[in-house]
């Protein structure tokens, strides 16, 4: 009898091992690959925009740590307005598989939105992203960005930049935001300024976008507040952060009405 009990106990142990091994394997796979997926999700435009837009209801929001975008040298984060030309180009990227979200680009029409993406690393494109501004008040727009020559000139008072130790946040100053970000979306995606490709998939290798929610029916955009901002913060829509790499270490935003989330950035 005791021998039979021993056999049953041994068989129970073997069965337990057979059950536990697959479970442990699944847990290991989730731990190894799932953590990367979670990291990817928290750095997505959807999560970033959602956290930033908390200020629309609470009056303030803070983005820090893993939620803040961290961009490598071939990546960028950009804010645009959904003009008809811009949506057409996003639709092209959607059809060729570079735009992964949203599934329907027309949902971004007539609104401000944030995109995080990467571009192909050809020498031509790289050369447009290699220069960081020499001071905190100078912009660094790629060569193929609309009116880049003027925007980057020392005499230009219409742009500014926050030059951190890694990457640059560049933004417009005192320009109509829907006009500038709508037309810039077209120049940016079309890459017509320097290369004349007229083909966004010619250099955009991946793109993920998220709409900034409206407030009381008013389209909302992110604007930049810095020491030189004065009373013009609401006319400082953020254009983009580009990598070299580019890391937002802290972002604090506030909302007190109107159509701008006014944000301060620490890049480093």
C-alpha cells in the first residue's frame, strides 16, 4: 500500500512539473518580450498625448520618466494641424504601411495632433538633422522643412529652440498655428524643399500619430513656454523634437482656457 502511495505521489509530482513548465515558459516570454511592448506603449503618441491632455481637465499635467518620448538619432516627434494636404499625405503613408496609427487618417482632419516617427538613414536625410542650434534662442529645422533657410537664419525672430544636451525642441513664435502647422505638415511629409521627392514614404520609415483632444469644441495645440516667452506663449506652437538623440526629461503643462496647452520642457 505504501509503495502504491509512493508511486502516486511521484506521478503527481511529474504531472505538476509538466503543468508548471509551460506556465513558467509563458511567464518568461511575457517578462522578456512584454516589458519591451509596455515600454513601446508608454512612449507612444497616444499615451504621451493622453497624459499631457490631463491638464485640460485638471489644469496641469506632468510628463516624466518612461512616458516622456526618448528619441534616437533617426527619430522625431512633431506637432501638426490636419489640413487637407497633410491628411492626403498621411493617407499615402497609411496605404503603404508606414503610418500605423490611426487606422483612418481622416480622423486627424481639422485638428492638432502629435506624431512620433523615424526616417530612412540616407546621407541626404541625415544631413538635414545633423545641426543643433548654437544657442537656446536659435532654431534647428531640417533642410527640407518649409522655409528652413529663413527659419534657421540668425535674423529670424519667428522661431526659437530649446537646445538640450541631447536633441532639440524647436517651435514657432507668433505665427498663426493652424496655418503654419498645416502647411508645415505638407512640407515635412512631402520633403519637397530640398529633395523634390513628393513621396512621403521616400524617407518616412515609420509613423504613429495621436489627436490632441478638443476642449469645449476648440482644437487644442501644445505651445512652449520659456524665459523669453513673455505674453506670447499661446502663439508658440511646438513644431518638433528631433533626436541626436532627443530626450524629454521633464515636461510640465498648464491649461487656463483658450486653445493652447502651455508647456515647459527640460531636454537632457
